[in-house]
């Protein structure tokens, strides 16, 4: 399998990569900022226990991580110029 020549990115591609990574981090942080304060309201509305709400938060975080990883790796491949 041929090795890709990974050298320094052009400034516009490097900037796009940094903005993409910053957007992913911002989205993950905002998800927790929105979900955690609503815990008591969601537990009352759906009749769930704190343990069930904790499981909900864990699953939400795992799915966000998987989604961000898959989208992020595609973006990085596009920016660097590798086939994916």
C-alpha cells in the first residue's frame, strides 16, 4: 500500500481543519451544558430515576463521540487529501 506524503498543510486547509475541530468540541460541550441542567425536569417528565438519567447521559455522550469521530475522520481525510 503506497504511503501518503503528509507534509505541512496549506494555510487555508489548516484553518479549515482547526475550525472543524473547534466546532466539534463546541457542539459536545453545548450538549452537556444543555442536557445536564435539564436533568430534574427530564426525570420528572419521563418518570425516570437518577440512575436511568445517568445511563441516558452516558449513551448520549457515547453516540456523540462516535458521530464526531466518524464525521471528523472524513473531514480530516478530505482536508489532507487522502481517500476515505
